[in-house]
């Protein structure tokens, strides 16, 4: 079975993370991205792809989405050495400003511990929040693409378009 060069894995309770994944796939090309819901596909499948995109929403007060929470321990079994991994997250910077994109930060820590080469860091400019575990140590960038469908849905398509151009370069495709 031939596989696309990019595996996109997401968890989604309200469809927004799934819809963002489908938009990302649409920009990068359907022939280049295989898309999977982590609730339906074992995360070990990620090891078959040289390039990965993981999508995770932050719930409530910095919590993991339930499908990611269910497989969180399975991430410790992944061998991601040599894999390039980009992350995107969904969060609400107005309703939960103290925990904006925290799950994105948790997932970033997990993939680093598994040997991944992260890419797709995104400038924090243009976002208003109080705190986030998804910021780089110098706090100038997020460790992935932060989307806010609650408050900035009108910016999502353009952010995805720009981010996809960036990760395409970083993936070397």
C-alpha cells in the first residue's frame, strides 16, 4: 500500500480540529497527506510516515482533549527519531486566556522526548492571552500553529495557508 509522505493525526470533540486538519490537507494536497482521527487509528501508525502533523485542541483549563488523553501513554512507545513533526492546536484565547494552547505545549514536550525534529513554529504576534505552555522558551513563538475558532475564525484560512507553505519548506517537500 502506497502512503503519502505526510501523516496527519488529530483528536477532535467538536469537529473544529478535524476541519482544520482537512483544510491543511486541502492546502498541502490530498495526495500528499493521509489523515487520521486518533480515536480510530492507533498512533503507532505515525511511525510509517517521514513527516507528521499532529492536531490537538486544549480543553477547559489547559486540559487534553479526550481522544488524545486516551492514547497519551501510547505516545511514549513511538519512535520519532528522524521524523519531522509539525503541530497545530485549537484554543480559546478569550474564554481561557491563562491556558491558551496548553495542550499544544504538552504534545510538543512528548514529541521532543520521542526524538522528533519539530517544525512549524509560529509567531505569537496577533494573539492576546495571559499565559500558554505552548510558547518557546523565549516566548516569541508558539511551538505550532495556534488556531482560535471561537474568536478569530476569520483568520484561520490565511493562517493555515501561510503555515502550510512554511512546513512544506521545513519538510523539504
